[in-house]
């Protein structure tokens, strides 16, 4: 369904396991074991080494310049881009209809139903729904996102009774563990720390991902270096983002890692980042993203 920007078919991309092995060997500086497999020839070993060095260099470059297009990036076709644009417009109109806060919890089916019921939103045609389904169920590693997929159903529903609205933030957190972690952070750091993004449904993640992909003219690889594709975000199951009060949009940049709030989070020690510097998941460094759910199993 997608094309690499250099014209190579996406399917020819290096497979995920091989790529990850290269990265573990290279980024973590442990070197490739010699030989890779029993019986592997020296020639193949040298070839693998060259491939791995190129892959690692390429990977590190892309992560440092996450917001720039790259020749090996995978993009939508022009027809798909039109579907993206018209789908995104409808999602934004649904968000206006239900309100910013409520949209965090809205399911795929809710949004489709609302679009059908309100002329000012506009129906999602079959072509749009097919496009969104295809995007949701396609394997994001084909365009470079290597994280796990905690939500496997497009129609996954968030139960309102399981979440709580955090006053003044427009965001929700799951009751229980997520809220507990947030409360502990607030107790330790005080009013300087704010919740910048909490629970996000599949539909909310769709809106964020499609908006980024729209701004990058359909480049899914570029979009996925900043935002997990729908289904792949841990915001759906408990992770959240924090920021420093008053910092605004800079809370979602590397600038946040220079703030007092970040340093205090680090000192507290119980904070674990989901996307650390030099992570191997195809995602930029995200110091603001707090990892809550770690017990997730595929
Ligand atoms: Zn996040």
C-alpha cells in the first residue's frame, strides 16, 4: 500500500529482527558476534558487518533528524493522501463537536456514528473507512516504527468509569496505577509539574498521527518518529506525558530535558521513560513520556 520515497518497494526493507540485531550490536556497542551463526562464511560475515554499519548510521541519523524526510522513508500514494486529508478533516470536526476533552476517550465506532449523524461533520465514506482500517492493521515496522502494539482492535472502547478527568488539564488518567504515579509525582514536585497528555483512545491517536502525516505530506516514517501510529501508543493503556508549567509547546521538545521538572523526575528515580535517548524503537527521545504500564505482554 505504501512506497519508499526512493522508489524501492516497502517490502524490501530490512526485516525487523535482523535490523534490531544490528542495532543492539551497534548502538549498544557490543559488536557483532563472530560468526553470526555456526557455519557462516567470513564473506557473509563481512557483508553483514557492512550492512549493519550502514543500517546503524542510517538509523542514528534519522533519529537525530526525526523531523526531516529521509530517502528510505515510506509515504502514502497521492490517492491515499487524499483519503488521509478528508478523514483528518472529519476527525477534527468530530473533535469540535464533542469537545477537546471528550475526544480523548472517543472510540472509532463513536466517531463514525457521529459523522453519520451530523451533516456538518460529514460521513466517512467506505473508501475512508477502508483506508483507516488498512492503516490500523498494517505492520508499522514496514515504515520504521519498531515498538509493540498494545491495542490490537480498531474498535477498542475506553470505559468512562475506568478513567478520571484531571482538573485544569483537559486530560484523563486511568484510575488506579496511572493516577497513583501521577499523584506521587505531583506530591514530590508540586505545582510546577503538569499533565500534558493522558489517556488517548485509538481515534485520538489516529487524529494526532494523521495530522503529523498530513503535515509531512503523507510520509508515514517521518510521522512515526514523533508519534506512535494508532494502536501502538501506550497512552491507550496507561502511559502519560508531563511537562513544566508555563513551558507550553516546548514541553514536547528536547528543551523539556533541561527543565527543573525533568531533573527532579530523574532524581526521584521511580520514573521510567518509554522512549529513552538512543532507543531502538524507531522513536525520537521523549523525556516527557512517563512509562506506567510495563506488564504488557503481546
Ligand atoms: Zn507520550
